[in-house]
C-alpha cells in the first residue's frame, strides 16, 4: 500500500510500490551509523551481496562485518563505488558525499535511497514488517511515524486474526491444536487467534473461548466437539476421526481447546492420532486455567514467604476410586499451593482425604467458577467447610479450586 503526502514537486505522482528481489545482487551502503544499523538486517535477510563504504561504524555494524554478513570498505565514498550495484543506501553524515553518490546512482540508473534528503532520492524505504510469509510495506510520503503506525496496525491485525488473510493456494493437510485460554477471548494467544482466522474448520470444546467463534467468517464450519456423533467410536476417537477427515479433505483445521492443549486436554492423544495418519500438526500453547483463573480472582499461586511451589492435579476421579493416579497422601504433606481442576463434584471427598492424611482442616480454600468470564465468581471456604459451602452456594463446573495459605493473601472474602 502506498500514499504520498502532498509536495509541490510530486503532488500528482505518488511512489510506485514494488518488492525488490536482491538475493545475490550487489547492494552498496554508504555510512555505518544508526541508519545503516537499522537497514542492514533486512538487506542481509534478503540475501543481498552487501558492500559497506564508511570510515567508521557502530559496534553492531562492525559485528555484521566480523561475522561475514557484509563486506566493509573502511574509507569515505569515492566516485565509482556504486558500479554494478542494483540498489544503494546513502546515509553518511557528509551532505556533499551524499549528493555526489546520489548523482552517481542517477547516472548509473541505480535505485537510491537517501537518509538526509528523501526528495532527492529515486527510492523510498517503506515501514516494513512481516507476519507468517506476508510482508507489509507502508509509505506515507514524508510522515515516517504515520507509516510505522499503519504498518503496526496491519501487522497486529494479521497476528491477532482481526484481519483475515487466508491462503488461496493448495495446501497440504494441516491441523493446529490451539489452546484457547481460560475463557476470556482476549486471553487466547496471538498465534492462536491468527490460526482461527485462517481456518476452514474449527472443532471446539465447550470450555474454549466461545465468543471467538462468532467472529469467524460465514464459510468456516464450526463443529461442537461435544456433539460429534459417537457411532461405534468413543468420544475422543470420534474427535480424532473428525480432525483426520477434514484435514485429508485439504482443509485447514483448528482444534480449539480450553486452557492449554496438554494440561488435562488430551491434546497428545489427538497429536498421536494425526501423526499416525501422516498429517502435519502444530501445537499452540494456551494460558492454563490452573494459574490464570486464580490470578483473575486475586489469588497468587506462589507468593514470597508463603508458597514456594504449586501443584496442579485433576480431581475428576475421587481419591478412593481405584482409577485415581494422584498420591493424595503426599499432596497433604506439601506446604505450597494445591490447584485442582475438574474437581467440583469430588471436592468433599478430596478435602476428607487431605485432612485424613494430615492437612489442617482450617486450610483456606477458594473455588473460582467461570474464571475470567463475565460470569466469574469466587467462593471461599476451608477444607473442613468446603463440601457444605459448595452445596449451599450451588457452585458448578467449570471451577478451579485453590487450596493453601495463598488464598488468604488475595483480596477475596474471608474464609468461612
């Protein structure tokens, strides 16, 4: 995109935007100061054969020369230095040398950028940024700050998914396992939101950030993972098969999960199923509810002088259930914070087990329901009272349970 600010000499002639392919081509940079320091990395990344002509350079530019990324000629500009160049950046502190180099570039028909006098240059450097293979370059004439602001706004839109730029060319089957965070749509990662914007199919959990689904384009197929027909498969197998089916159809598939895919999210089972079918898969970590939800309720899972560790366990299986893999006896002996996920309906038995193994019945406890969402609420109790409090307060899943002295450190209500 390009927009030329009005100027008497060029008001009717805006700059013509073009992308230069400089790999293996000679580029000459005059001056080794701050301008060169900022511009050289992009020229190096473009694969240009760069010659720097300058009697001195900043430490960063010197490091580029020492690393062999550029060739440094340690002297002032001389006529003929631009011979055989495709592109020149003139950025010395000597106006006369800059003017002479600009004139040489004009004679040799070399595109030339001047840091001291843009109007005398034959080319301008746009404010540039890159995101997942997309290069954004913005020109606003003589207003570089505006150029940078527009560039940043476009890049932010691409990264957070508010500007959709789906690929139109044929793609190999691809699945992204995206952690959506604890529920607030603003807490999904930038990469997760961008992949959502590029998706053809989204298979979503009920605990994922549901508000984001409303922002998807109409053509995106949204599948509720809880409503995938079981058929002859178990629920997880049905989800795995849906991921495989849509990916093999050439679609970009996002598996949107609450929290983090690998924190009680069965993400590895899905990754393994995809790998068995030879389907590329990427995992986008999410903010786990185990730390974000307590934080949103004003509870630090660690606090200096109070808790030096925190442990996260699943409470979906009661302590007396033979399927339980949790060593509740050992957890009762810890002095740090215990965070329990998926344990609302089992919290009575969990509290009993912890107390039976030596935990103080008066240990403070908080249940944070619908954390980070508009419906969030915090209910405080102790190990001794939690079963009754959950019943009387009608605490329902999803809720994160925090046990330990850190509960008393936050601004929540006193324990009962």
